[in-house]
C-alpha cells in the first residue's frame, strides 16, 4: 500500500528549516530599531509613520514564509502530507530562485556605485538563490519518488 507521506528528503528538510527560521527573523523585525530596518532594506517609512501596518506586514510575511517552510517539511516527510504539495513546492522554489536572481541587478549596482556599500543585498540574493536551488533539488527528488497524487 502506497503512503501519502514522501520519503525523507534532506534538501526539502534544509529548505523547510531555513524558511521557518527566516519566518521568525521576519516577525522579529517588529522589534528592530530604525537602523536595523534600514540595513536589511525594510520599509523604514512605514515603520516610523504607520507602525501598526508595519507589524501587520511583518506578521503576514512571516506567516507566508512559515507556510512555505511547512510545505517543504511535508515534502521532506517530516510532517503530514499537505494538499497540493508538489504544486506549492514548485511555486515556493520559483519564488526563492526569482528572488535570488536579483543578484544580477545587485552586482550591477554594486559595481556602478561601490561607494554605497550595498554588498549585503547581493549576499541576501545569493542566500535566496542557494535556498531556491536546494528546494529545486528536493522537488526533483520528490518527483522522482512519484509519491504525490494530488498536485
């Protein structure tokens, strides 16, 4: 009898744990100083002028990222099977990879304006690209297992 629970998938496990950690990091921005919000590229004007909206955005983004982490953990076989597993994992993978591809523009800006000290944004893009590629490998393994019937 075939189980709906996929085999263990270390790549989706890593991606899921990263997403859950990043969700916590995102929500923690509620408590950050203005200089930290500015450093990480957050909406400083919103934090200062509309703190309630800033809190809502942080919590909403954290929840979305946490859900993506749960989907990756489901694909890794660590939690129960979630609906539309493969479809959601493909979407999550694409989001990380597309965000990571911003590194091309980040590097262009860094080389054109070295005085702005924006290397951190290229690092953020590189991390997103790496996590996207980790998800891609994990999703590929999931497809090879052929476990998911509802995608």
